């Protein structure tokens, strides 16, 4: 197997995730797209790990999975808080930071 | 000379099938008009990623992916969808007006990445016999790495998880 087939798959998923983050309005959908990006990074890490014949990439991938779980927990708590305060999770309505 | 064992026909066919499945499901995640359908498409992407990890000889990460992502994170997402009472049917109001900008950005990014990868790793191969997962004690190797050279990041990660759990409880608590 070539390493490029895994790297290109990861790149494609990464770009899909970027597109999703940029176009989605619903906050939950943006978090879903971020998960797509994190998965593509894990595929890249494990592909390089298999190419170099070590095990360090597996450790990094496990740490990324743990960080992603923490990120989803905090992110969904924030989404719930926003929903409770304004009955909507449309990110376009969150414009208080605009000058 | 190219040996038949170097080409790995079966693995390549498996990779192709799983990759096509993952890409179709990924399009479902970013294009679906229904929040629950998008979340279930993400399950397919994650399961496909776990299968690719097995092809990459990382069985332990694959099992962790299934347990943590498909088991825990997706349940969290479905709870998020339910608690925010996002419409369970078709929801036309899911995208903003940025598609005209986002599509060129994503395509340009993919073009640059693909050019760099094809230029840099033209025909580098993943060796079949060496590397992680070639031997049954691979998980022991990973645990040795976690608890010896990567112990400090492991501690930091424990604190991050603890802080995230406490933060999530504080944020989502009703009072």
C-alpha cells in the first residue's frame, strides 16, 4: 500500500471538515465538522506511524481521541447554555462581539 | 522487481471500498439538511476510520476509536441534538450564506495539500511486515510508551479531561 492513499484520504476529509465549519449555521453541525477534521488528522498520524515502523503515532492518536472527547463535552455544554439563553443555536445570531 | 506480496491486492481493495464509503458519508455530514442524518453519517465516517486504522496495523487505536468516538461522542452528539430541540425532520435553515466562499477555500486547500503530498511522498510504501501491530504485544509497546516517555503529556491530558468535565457540568447546570 502506498502511504499517499491514506494521506490523500485524510486531506480530503480535512477539506470537507473545513467546508462544513465554514458553511454550517447550526452549532451542533459545526462540532460535527470539527470531528471530521480530527479524524482525518488521526488517519495521517497512523499512516506516518505505519510508514516509519514505530508506535509513537499510536500514542499521539490516542491523546487526540481523548482531547476530542473533552472538546465535544465542553462544546456541547456551551451549545446547551446558548440554547437555554436565547432559544436558538444559530451561530449567525451570536453577533455581540461585532463592534 | 515488484513482488505480489508488496502490492497487497486484498488490502488495496479493502482500502478502496472503505475510502469510498467514508467519502460518501463525509459528503452526507457536510451536505445533509437533517441534523440526525448528518450525525449518523459521521458514525459511518468514524467506523470507516477505525477500519483504516486496522489496515494501518493500529488495532488498539481502532478499538479505542469505536469505544470512545462511536460509543461515547456520538451519544453525546445525539443528546445535544435532542436537548437543543433541533428539528428532527428536514431543516432548511442549517447553512449560512458562505458556501460561495467556503467551496473555493476548501477546494484550493485540497489542491495544495494533494500537490504537496503527491510531490513529497510519490511512491513511499507502508511496509507489510514491520511496524506497529506486526506482533501481538503491540498494545504492550503502546502502554510502555504512554507510561514512560509520554507520561507528562498523559498527566496533562488527565487534567484537561478533569477540567473539561467540571467545566461542562458548571456550564450546563441549571441554577
